[in-house]
């Protein structure tokens, strides 16, 4: 018996969603296991969700956002009452003064995020 392609499973899952039938009912019509049908629905949605999350979204200035960085802490620092520290999960600490260039900070955090 030949393997069914990902594309075919995608079409089946889409038709199932449009049908209004339960997994058991739709699978019976196709002659497949309802658990296999449900698994493909989960797998395709999971992949779609990961793809959507990993796409870069443009910022208001046209630059692209990097993936979310695992920040650990945002705290007042020893550099002054208006400054702060950004501590990454890797332990890297970035001290930011009260007056800073937001674009430059964004670029720095993007680079640090890619190297961590």
C-alpha cells in the first residue's frame, strides 16, 4: 500500500473541517483510522503555528524583528535611577542609560539573541 503524501493529508484535513463531521465519521468515509486523521490535523496545525511564529514582522521603521529573546530580568541598575539592565537567559547583561537609541538597542539585542 502506497504512503499518502503530506499534501493529500492536508487536503483531507481541510475537507474534514468543512464537512462538519466527527473524526470517526469522516475517517469511515475515507477508510482511514480516525486517530491518524486527528494526528494529521494536529501535526499540520502545529507546523503552521511554528511557521507563523518564526516569520519576521516589520516594525514601524521598516526594520525586522528578530525572534523573541529569553529575557530573565529587567531591573534598575547601578548606572543611575533612570537607567536599567536587561539580563538575558544566557546571563549576558546589557546596561542601558536613561537616554539611548532604541534602534541601536534593538539591533544589539537581535545580535545577542542570534548568538545565544
